[in-house]
C-alpha cells in the first residue's frame, strides 16, 4: 500500500473548510417556504379562542375571561390550523426557527385590562 494517496487526502482535507457548521455561531439561512415558529401579536387579538379549538395537539391555550394566550412550542406541529382560523390575523408563521429548548418552554401573553370609561 502506497502512502501517496493517503497523504494527498490528508493534505486536501487540511486545506478545506470543515464540512459542518459551528452551530449556533454559524446559522444557515432558511430555505424558501421553511416553517419556523408561530408568532403572535397580542394587540390585535380579541381572544375568541378559535385558534385553541382548531389546534390538533392542544399546544395553544387561550382564555377570553383572563385575556391570556399561551403556546407550547414543544407540542406545536406547525400545521397552520391556528393561522387559518384566526379572524383578526394576529397569528403568523415566522420563517426563523425557534431556538433549541433545554426544557419545556411555554410562551405566554397577557393583555392588560382596559378600565371602563366613566
């Protein structure tokens, strides 16, 4: 066995960049039509709870009485049922991925109560 093919392989690999990325320092740009995560704008929401009813995995919990909205990203399958059911358009799908989770992460929103005008 000759040492020449092995030495050329080692030299070529030493001169090139690594085949992998140094995640999370180097992140790739998302592909077209990538599903990232569900984004929510509380200012437009009227808390009709249609999104929570349409969610097949029960990842969304909404309360009209408490004016709260919460999503568990570990349960969400990005099916877009909540986006299609939202009448106000306050739920959108972002193309950026949700950061890696080390523990169960529930993202909650609470709208401030408006005092009645007297």
